[in-house]
C-alpha cells in the first residue's frame, strides 16, 4: 500500500440551492453510486457536514462529500433535509475512508457506516434522564434491588439510563423507581455528552534500562509531528506499555489526541488501571462492552476534542478525531485486528494508513511481531526499537518440553504426570499455575461409538462442540445449538454417544478431580455473560483468588498475574495442523505469549509444553528462544514461495444456497481471468472453502496470487465485473487474507 499523502482540496461551502454531493450510509447495490446529488438546504452547508437527506420515503444519514456531479435534472433534485448538530467530518478522515475503501474494494457507504456508528446522531435531544447512587444502602434489600445496586457499582459510579440499568440488573423499571423513592438512588436530567476528565500529562513515568532510550525515541517522534512508523518489540514483561505511554504523555502535553488500539479491549482492566495510575483519570473507552449512551457521548467528544486519550478495539480507528497526534497498535500481531465479516480490513494496516494521511506517528508494539511488521522493519520501512529484558527483578521463564510419547496417560486424561507434579508443587507453595488449551467448550467432537457418526451442525459443515455448562452442542461458526443427543442421529442406537477430545470445560473437570483442594478458575469467553464479569474475574485472579487457572487464548493477551509461576500448555501441537501459511508463525506467537504470563514479578517462572513433536522446528524455536533465527527462517520460506509479506494475495469468497450455482459462478470467474493475467497474477480454484457451508450457504473460494509490487485492486475490480451475480449469491473480496476458512 503506497503511503504518500495526496494533496487535499480545501473544504468548501455551498449556498442554499447549490448542487452538493452527499455520501450516504446506505449502499445502492454493490457497484451503485454512494454519492448522490442534492440541493444545499436553507442556510447552506459545507464539506464534511453530517446531514439528513431523503431517500425514497425515508430520511437517512449522509456526509457532504463535495460539489454535486450536476448530471441529474436540477428541477427534480431534492433538498438536504437539515444539517445535523455535529462537528463536520474532517478532510483527513474523509480521505482515509476513501483510501481504505479503494484498498479493500469496499463500497464507500459501508466505510462511512464504520465512521458514523454512534447512536442518536440524527436526534436533537440534549439531555437524558439518568440514575446514580445517592444515599446510604439499606442492610435489607430484595434480590432485585440488590442487583440494581451491584449494577451501578459495576459501572464505577457513572450515571446510567433506566434502560441500561434495568437490563444490567435484570429487573423492571418499578424496582429502580422504588429505590429512587427511598432516596437510595438519584434520578436527574444530565447533559447527554460531557467532556472526559482531564489527564495529567506531566506525571513522571518509571522507565529504566533500555526503556529510557526507547521512550525518548517515541517522544521525539511525537514531537516532530509528522508520520513515522515504529515497531516496538520487547519480550513479555519488558514494559512496552510504559514506554509507549511516554509517547501518549507527550501527545497530551501538545494538546493533541492519542489512540491506543488493543485486541481484546473488554478484557483490559489491568491496562486501564495502569493508565489511571499514570495520568490520574481513565481514558475514554470504545468497544462492544460500552453502553449506547457512553458510545454516543464518546463519539461526540472525540469530534469536539473533549476526549484526549482513547483506548479502543479495531473500530476506534474510524472515530472522528479532531487532532490525532499518535496511534498505538498494541499486540499488533493479534489476529483479532482482522475484521472477517462485513467490511474486511486489517486494523493494523489501516492504522498505518490513517497515520500517513493524518501525519502522525504510529507505534506497533508486540513481543512477537507479525512477519509483515518484522519484514518492514528489516527492510528499513519501520524504525525498530528493542526491549530485551524484563522490567525490574523479573526474569524470563524457563521453557521445557514434555515429550508426551514417554508419558503414561490414560485416554480420558490430558494432564501428564510431569505437568501434574509441577502443578502440585506450585499449589503447595501458594503460587499460581495456568493450564492453557486453545479449545472452547467441553469436547470438540461428539461421536457414536456404534457407527462412528460425528454430530455436525445442521446449517454448516462444521462439527458441533459440546458445552457441558450449557448442556448443549454449539456450532462455533453460526452459533446454532441443540441438545446433546442420547441416541445416535444416524444409526439410532442409544447410549453410545461419547465426547471425544478435550476442551477447557473438560480440562477443568480433570483438574477439579486431580486437585480437589485447589481453587480453580476457568477463563473462556463462553463462560461469562458480559465483558464486565470477565474483567472482574481477571481482577480476582490477579489478586490471588485462584490456585489453578484454565484458559483459552484470551489468557495470552497481556494479563499480569503476579503470583503465576507455572504455565502448562496442554497441546502445543494443536496450531501446527492444517495448511495455513501462517500456522508456524501463529503457533510460535501464541506459545511465546502464553509462556510470557509466567514469572512476571519477583518469582522465576516455568513454562512446560506438552508435545508429541518435540523435534518440530517450531517447537524447537519456541524452546530455544532465538526469535530472530525463527523469523529469518520463516521469511526465507515465504520469500521462496512468493507469499505474503513477499507476495500479494486476495481471497474471493462466493456463497449461496445452491452449491452447483456457486461452483458454476466460480468456474466462470476462473475461466475469465484475462484481467489478472495481464498483471502477471495467478488464480487458484474454485474450491470448496474448508468450512464449505455456513448458516445454510455453500461457500466456494478462489485465491489470487501476485508479485509484491503488483497493484491488484484495479485488476480485481475488472475481473469480478465480468460476471453478473444472481440475487441470491454473495461475493466478498478479501485483500491480504489472514485466514482461509
């Protein structure tokens, strides 16, 4: 992706009645116009204004994108209904949306929807009725009233609306009103959108060793005030967060806005606590766990400069910053940054694009960077800063393999005697152990021991996973559920259905049986009703509230458990299966990240990897710790194969209810590949997707491969434009695919 910033046309204003082009949030077909002509309203309007416009009988949201084309009969033009009470969208954001749409081959209206996902933009109400704790809480409370009090405490003292409070507490409005009548709660009108508390940017950070030089380099980048991209690579526990918070502090001192992206924002209570300790107040949060009221407030405050520091999930990249001075992508290697449905984009790459357009520095932080970022740093496109030692007295964990070929283990046990002995030792010492298994649920397969039938989803070509706490089988592709059968659906034999293989729930069952006196905590996204309750559980564990932690990959994402000294990986070989070109890279990253949870305080940690392939090159690289050697070997393999980051790829996913129709369309595309051959690109497929049916729709994939310097987008557009899609067939283009499911 070329990162030169094009000249921007200055924002223009339009007198009443002038023809203006309005980008609407509703796509009129895949290739239909996104920008429609309207007449400027009474009072006029300007570029970037958020407006309400008529479309048929409805009123929809749009943004003034420039002068109209003037090709439509002026006498038939409809007028913009009104200019909304919101800050105009800045030229930098409009340019970013245009460039991102062009790169990902996404219709521009879909990009605009990402940038206007704030409730109430088209409403004019300025106040809201909110509730907060006001008086002493009585000792005697009904269960419903107690839940209301607890819900308000969970919100950290923030005022919330009646709808939010009743939903969080699972009660009726009358329960809340009863507490108001007793003076326990206050009911009041409040401005809908208020600025966030100011942050103290002058508080001193606590850097030491190579952190100081890295912090100085990032502060200098912010001080220059232009685009740069830095890969901040540091071993787990080396203090990367404290280093880039130095850059955030400099950004705040310049009265500019800072954005930090995190892969699992709903799980980062520890990060928010550290920010509050450093700057004296919490940053603004943008993620799926934020209430709709807070989402509206934050969107408006970002646009008005009332939110100086934003911590968010990938979609925070599309917020309307007034003066963005820094973007940080923490754990930049994480696959959560890739949006796999709807608009297909990689937030890491889009962050670099937005930084280039905005003219601000971008920091990519990771202990195990993606090969793409490693290659860009190796080629000199990114500055690289290294943190080679853990912060303070903490040491890197000792890493060893447990060769499962030599362990005596029954078929219904998954914890080896060697690992069990290590866990017993830690429990006796009052230290914590983490057992990691990257499989949700109880068992990945439910099969009939009489005929061998495996229970699959009725709507997808995927095996259903037993979730024993739900007493259901769940499809992890479409979310469909059904009861665990007692009779085989195929051969009708009763009593022969068996759960095969381990999931975290089954592992927890084994742990409880083997360590009956230990306190066990299971961290899996399936087991918590909300991000708030998951945050609370992580806080309990960090304070020593569990002896043995069992978790999926969410435990690998930056959590700090001071008492954790042992990490046991139940199946280190799991990620090495399959043909994904990034399988080795992702296994290496995940194992190193999980191992990095151990020994982050004064106590030395140990990581034990159960494996049937101790001599596999990836397992040896993980244990050996020579990361540069691993990246160089992986880079050489990818370069020889001409695949990313040393080649270009695009995935085409066709889906529809009729498998023959979808395959025929894929075959027609493959035969009409002249636009791609002209630029030297190759087409592979069509082939059934690895999961060939999702939600009742059959899926077929094609893969396009081209040389590194090739501009694929124009050729791809010409290629797919040759075929007319039936109304029941969907086509998605995935530029730089990260998964091939």
